[in-house]
């Protein structure tokens, strides 16, 4: 009797596995043919599925004592800085990017953030910041000091401000020259240096120093803001530059690029975006100066790590792994 029951249970188990196998085959077939079916809803492609699975793959860059993660959020910005005693999130993409960002932070074992920087109140930079503030402990929020004239009244900005208030985080007005330090890393605010009606030019600009290596973050700062920072005499030289305004021709002016002198730059933009970012003129400036560009629309998430003297660069989609010694100033 016991043998008969065991045999019956085994047959049921085999039947269940066969059903699961058939379902998996059908799902795989559906994903394969979906792009040709003109469906009224979105179905992820195999490339997107594999890219998602590889998003948090640990590259040599991510293993370094400092790692900077330029998260692929499409047409927007979101950057994670990981260093001992200094975890920072700069911007949080558009509305709808919250799950992507939070999943990435979880995969990177980020339990809390020492600082969040909201570079400026445009939705492609603060769109999902409320989601982050609601889910992860944040000690400090750095943002530009706006006037009554240039303060937006958008729902996205209002939601962000409410989330900041509810989080209990300390609010810090971005002040050029102020430095926030971890054990070995230091983040210095360089801008904005003047008020501007254009919120792009109110972007918080910051330089990260780690050993003899450095990174520059510019939000959507355009040439008027860049020129004001240069006029103020701020040290903008950096090995890695996050290109302003998604590689727009309105940012990364010649004078600014010549002062920064980066070896690498990162352009955060969406595939086939409506703005034509990065603009051809910007790419030509980079080529002329021998600056190696990385692009989230082509490379996916980009991680650049530092051991204090050497930079390690890894990309999600193109699987590039580059290293470079810190160049002379």
C-alpha cells in the first residue's frame, strides 16, 4: 500500500513539473514573439530582462573602497556614491523610477544615506525622491536655496518637500565651499554661485575627492552657472565629469571643459529621447579633447570605482572594464 501511494505521489509530482515546463515554454515563446505582435501593452524583451538581471553584477569597479554608480533611469539622473562613512544619492530620476532606484540600493546593501542631494526641482531629477525618502533612512538633504520667484509649484516638487519633512532629515542649503566628509572621501559644494530664473542653473554642483582621484557632478547646470563657478575661482578639475543637462549643447562649455580636464565623462540620458541628447556638438567637444564618454542610453548603468590612485570603470550593457591612473592636474 505504501509503495502504491509513493508511486502515485511521484506521478503527481512529474505531472506538476510537466505543467510548469509547458507554462515556461509558452512564456518564453510569448516574450520572443511579443515585439512583432503590436500589443497594446508593454512586454519586456530578452535584452531588457538580461540587462535587469545584470544590473547589480559586481564588477571590479564596484569592489573598490569608493564606487560611484550612475544608475540607468532613462532620461534623468540618479547617482549613488558609496564610500566608508559617506553614502550619498544625487537625484532620483523621473516619477516611476522609484522601484529601479530602490532595488539598486538594496542590491548594493545600502541601508541608509548620509546625504541626499536634490540638484534642482525638475521632475527628471527629483521625480522619485519621495519614494526613496519614504523607504530609506536619510540623515541630510542638500538642495539649492531658491527664491520666491524661482520656486516651482509643481505637484512633484510639493510631494518631494512633504517627503523631506516627513523623513525628519536635516535640510541643508547648498553653499559653495562647504565640505561633507566620510573616512577618506570628501564632497565639496561648488555651486550654484548665483540666483537664476532658469532652474537648470540653480543645480547643485559638487566635487568628490578620494585620495588623488576626483569626480564632478553638475546636475543640469548650463554655461551661465559654469561661468559663475569659474569666476568664483572654484577648483573644478576632476578625473570624471558627469556631463551637465544630459549632454545638451547648452552645458559643458569650452572654458568649463578646459578647466575640468576629465579623463572620463558620463552622460545620463534615455534611449531615443525627444531632446536629441547628447547633442552632436557636445560629443565633438569630447572627441576633440580625447575625453572617453560613457552613456547610460548605450552602456546602461555605469560604475566607476577608485582605490585612491586608480580608476576602475565598468558598464552594464556593453561590459566594458577600463582602468586608468589619475592624470596630472
